[in-house]
């Protein structure tokens, strides 16, 4: 709401009169939920002040509102109260209350370091190769670095990054920042502590790293195979250009939202494959969205164990608890419901095809920001549905379900068991 009010100020837009309430609300939600979907052209519609507000909302949203509040409290009072520690522990997914202070500071250090390095590389490249003045190059580098690490996907170019399709010095730093931000802070902390002994990584980190590698390689291969001969996307490029663009578009569905090729010109089969990658998303407790890599691959391990007839589900020689299995199943099914219901509504009440509306809906729910270009053409009620999906996707389906349940009630009895037919 603060972002909406700031973006409604006349100074936030380049044209006189200021932004409308829905334009400001949609943009503020997209920024703070690190999504990247837009209803107006960011570099054309918003003034420098408006772009700074968007950048601040992206940083706050990616870092975590409660984590940021804990960090400010730590810096001001030099200590954290028990309530604040518990709140921050829930936000950063830490297990030890005493570790919250160092963890919050660690999150800040990682964020600022990755963003600073990425911004410096981009600024130097933009100034040296594209003739941008130093101040302008620094601003562009900073904005896109923060947007990339926080998996937001906002760009200060009307065509996103299509103009840099074959420029590795622009695309690769942004892609690396997206990957690092999408791993999740717990994995980054573990890698920093145990990089010399990878066997000591937790099950969560092993699944996240393995799943990320599989999805990055598979996503890149899929993009190359699906768009290699498409004359409107990868077709005109030489082999190195196709590899770079294919890799970049394979990374972006991890909930980043940048695009170096025209999404609207992709094959419909590519849209569907991208829907799947967006729905899976990135790592837990990071800046990515989706149902998360761990959720998807835990379900895969559960299926494998069931097919093999094992009593327990396991991964990397570790048993997966029943509670964890139920959580993964709940997150996945609630995610499916959150996507299917709006897709049916949009298909019945808009002139757009199913593949187009499904792409926008999954992009909103998974906080990705990739678009076929129809978001701005949707009616206000449909745009409000996307606002709700972005907010829901940022909170997480299971978080919403838990909040609605209010409290856990332990049943003091067990019902008689019966086995319905499955399959």
C-alpha cells in the first residue's frame, strides 16, 4: 500500500497527472512480490522517482519484509528481542533462535555483494560498449542487478533485454545473479560453510542444488530444441548466439522474468514447457517463487519409492518424513488449484486463448514476470486477479492455508482405517 501511494504521486510519472490507482497497485504488488509483470512501460511511463520507488520495493520484497525489519532493529538496538527473533526465524527458515542475528546480517551481506558485483560489470559494459554516460550506466547497472538477484525481472528497456540478446557481458552476469538469488539463502549459507566438504550438505541443499542443475540444463536444452529454427526468435542467430539466448531463456523461468527474445513469437509448445518451469520455480527461502525445487523433487522421490515398493520414501540416503511428504503434496496441489481456477475464469471471460492466459497466470502465481504481452490488455477485474495471484505466490500457498486454519488441533483419537482403490 505504501508503494501504491508513492507511485500515485504526480512526481512518479513522466506525464502529468500521475498514475491511476490500479496501475500503481499492480506495479507496486509486482515489485514487492518480485514478479515483474507490468501494465505500463516501465522506462517510458515512470519517472526517475517512480523507478527508484520500484527498485526499493524490489529490494524490500526480495530481502523479506520481516527480515529487513529484524536487520534494522539489530543495527539500531544492537540486539533482537525474542518475538523479533522468532519472527525472523520463520521468515529466513532458520532453526536456531540464537542464529537469527548472524543469519539476517549474512543475508544482507550476500545480497549486497552479489548486487554490487553484478552492477559493476553491467555498468562498465554499458559505458564502454554502448556509450552510456557514467552516471546513467551506473544507474542502469544497479537497477538491473537488484532486479536480477531478487528475481524480479523489471527492466529499464521497453523490450526488456532483447537488445542484448547476443551480448554475453550483459546476459551472463544477470543470469548468474538470478541463479544465485534463486538458490535460497539456507543453501548459500551451507555452501559457504561446507564448500570443501560437499558430503556434509543437508538434504535440503543437496536436493536444491541437484534440482537446480537438472532444471537449468533441461530448460536450456528445451529452449534450444523448441526454438532453434523459429525465425522470430532463435532462428536468425548463429550457433553461439543461439546457445547464449537459449541458456538465458532457460534460466529466466526460475522466476526472474527478463527476456532476450520476443516471448509473444515463441511456439505454443515452448509456452507450455515454460509454464512447467515457472510453476516449479527456484529454491526455498530465497528470492524465487513457484512451488519450489525441493517440493517438486521431493514428490518425484516419493513416486520413485512408491514404484519400487519401498515402505519409506528416501533421497540421498535419508528418509523423508511423512509430515514433509504431506507438506510437499499440499503445496503442489494448492498451487495447481491457484492456477487452474483463474485459468478457467480467464478463458471464459476474455478473448484470449488458453495458452496465453495460462502463461500469464502461472507467471503471476510463480512471481516470474514473463509475459506474452496480454497483461496490459486485460480488464481491471482480471488485472486485480493477477494482483491477488502475485501476492498469494509471494506468501506461498501453504502459508495462506495455515493462516486460514488459525491453529493446529491435535486429534486425541484415530479413525478406523480403510483403503480406497487408487489409480
